[in-house]
C-alpha cells in the first residue's frame, strides 16, 4: 500500500521530479512550497510542470501552522525546502540562516509531536569544501585550502606544504566537512539537525548529499541556481558562458532524474537510515568541458569565455564517490551528461530564460566577494 508523502519545497526543481517518481510508485504526494519569486517568478502560481495529482499547500517552512497542516496524515517526509546559492548566501546571511536553519528547526519540532516512518533531508556537496586529494606519496589530504594570495596570482590548483600540486580524487562521505560558505554551513546544519533529532526521537532519517544536479524544470532565470542552468541562460541569449578561474575545476554533474531515483531508494532502503549518502553521477567533468558540450548541444556556436576571476568561498575540485549509495541504496546513475543536456535543451525550448548573471556578478564584486 502506498504512503502519504510530504515534500517540503515540492514545487521546485528536484521536488517536482521526486513527486513524479513517488506517484509512479503508487504513493500520494503533498507539496509544501512558498513559491519563492526568485525561483518561480513574481506571479507565484502553481508550476505548470507539477503533476495535478500533487496536493500543493502554499506556505513557508518557517510557518509553524502551515507545517503542522502539511504534516496531517503524512507517513514520510522529504525535506528539500531551502534557500540555494553559495554566492548569495555570503551577503544574504539572515535569509539563508532563517530559511534553512530555522525552517528545519520548525519542521523538526512538529515532527517530534507526530513522528513519521521516515525523514529524508536534502544535504549538499558544498559541505565538503574542497574535495579529497592525494599527495605525491599517496597520502590522503583532507583539509586542503587555497590562499587568497595564490588565487590572486592565478595559482588555481591546491598545493601541499612543499608547493607540489595535489591530485583530486573522488570524495567519500567519510571526508571531514570543510564549510566555506554560509550556504554550506546551513546545509550541514540541516543535515545534522535532522540526523540528531531522528536518532533522539526514533525517526528513521537519511541525509542525501546532492552534487551538481541539473535538468528539466531548473530555473534558467535564477542567477543563483546551478551552473548549467546559468550557462543555458547565457547561450539562449546569444552570450558566452562565463567561467571562473581557468575552467579546469572538476565537478560531478548529476541528472535530476537520477537524484529523484536516489530519493525514492532512500525511502525504501532498510539500510539507509542514520546515514549521510552522496548522490552524484560518479564521474568528473571540467567545467570548461561541460560548457563546450552545452554549446554543441544547444547548437549556438558560442565558445565559453574564461574570466580568470574567482569568488570568495569557491573550491577547486569536488566530485562524488558513490560507493555508499550503490551499497546502501542500490543506486546506479542512468542518465549520461550528454543525454541530460539534450533533455534540458528540449525543456528550455520556447521558455523564457533571462540572463541575470551580470547582475549577480556585479553584486558579488560590489561586496568584495570576487577576486
């Protein structure tokens, strides 16, 4: 028999795909979403892509009464509601702390009153800071940082104490978090609050550390969303994707459809509760490589432009070790990057994509957050 599932942030990019997956599995779905103008536009209408079978409750996760109503009759909760954006979090500290930290606290206090069968919280790869590295002698290097002086000189790669370049390797869940932005701090707080509260009150809880999710329904007009959506907005407006540093920074880009499947598996897996689990593609890509691939898929003929600048809090390399996800969830990514970009291009065809990258970049520069 299907469960009655609540998704906070269920009207958004990942939440709506998760809702589709839950409905296909025979579950009933309720979404709590405040339809933030930054994501959904000023009209704040029910997203046209949200399945009509989803019961949408328009409300804020910080509103205790709205959360209480949304939890009525619920068997399991996916907590996806969050303010998202590394750069913006460095000057909108109050908003990010309020939405992500206090909003999670409000949800958890209500769950204490009415525990559910499972709680799955969306965490983020941003909590790792720099990913895991290996030294020249094969030793593992966890606490890697790049100095401002090195960045100003254009020395982008992470170095050991002797000045030798370190080699990036897949990042497992065992790596010690290294929080380099307010966003990362709040996501780690969400993860730990949920796992702690779940343990204390016997609510089986799973934290999923999403890497760089992309795909259909991602807002191409939100300059604080994923990098591929930002690149898409630039290309669709006849402008080159602008790339920080030298473009050789490595990331793990994972299709939102694979993310939704991982969420579904976390609901069903008996071995998942109590764990924080990476959700990625298990592959690494240089950002400039992906920008070039996007230009070909979008058939624009526009080459990416390397700026040689960087942002405070940016990291060099981080990509997922998904061994635990395979073992504990039975997760296997299915969507290739090229296929996923083709889907994204089809989704954006005929839809508005306002390029606000310059505006967001100017805000960061004004605040001294660009080097």
